[in-house]
C-alpha cells in the first residue's frame, strides 16, 4: 500500500487511515513492537498455503468493535483461484472460538461446471468446509444474503479463532469500507454456530 506525506506534514494514504481509526501502522516488514503486541503473530489460514507469512507488508493492527484486528497486504507465491492477483489485501479478526475450517470463494470455471444445485448462492460461490456441520451452521439464509451483496473479488476464510477476508490489493482509502464489510460478516455469524464453535480462545 502506498503511504506518503504532504508538504505540510499531514499524513495521507495508509498512515492517515491508521491514524483516523486509532490503529498502529507497521509499514514494510513487521517490527519488534508488532511481535510484542501480537506474540502469536498470524494464525494458520488457507491463504497462507500460497506463500510465507514473512511476505506480509503494511500491517495495520489494533482493536475494532471489541475484536483484535489485523489488516495487511500479503504477497502470495501464486494464488490459483485468482490468477494475476497474487498480491492480496487482507482483513483478519481474532475470534473467541475454534471453528472448523470453512472457505467461501467465487467459483472457478471447473467448479462452476460441477455445481448441480440451482441455489443462487451455490451457483455464485464455491463452499468448502472441513465438515458439513460448519457449513450448515455458519451459512444460514441471512449470511448467504449478505455475502451475495459483497464484491465478487472477496474470499472468506473462517478457521480456528480467526475470520480472514482477502481480495486483490486495494487502495488505502478503500480500507475502512472493506473493514466494515468484513465486520458485517462477523456480526452475521449465527448464534447456533457460536454455540457449537465458540469455545476456544482468540489467537
């Protein structure tokens, strides 16, 4: 993400966004203070199977809506679900839960051909879960309706104590909207899903 200062010393770009949201900016590589504040670092998520977490850049972190928040750019070695968009902008919330892994992504050409149901949600999204229970509990009708309103570029990952949503790299000015959209996903996680999986600790 680009960050710079005007000639009058006012922060702009990513630094201005971080300041306006009372978040800490750790530009370029993760620094010592980041590891003091986040001793567990980043949790294992499906996205990170496509690169090393040391390729995380422009980290903004703190608290949002009572949740631990980390926003960052991630340079994947390759991201086969979205060719040509290997650099991802990410929003990650820490949750007091231990969810079975669930991913919701737009279909690839092959997976769309294999989709047999007529449900508009499953026609648009490819859903993968470690077990059928997590799919049924998290993706209820209100959640499906909300996800249908989001941009096609977003990929949702729920695993363990974290909710991660990522998309091709965005301009810093778009981050507040992106963050609100991801928070909307968190708010719509059904009560039954929390009863089943909300027993762990945030990362």
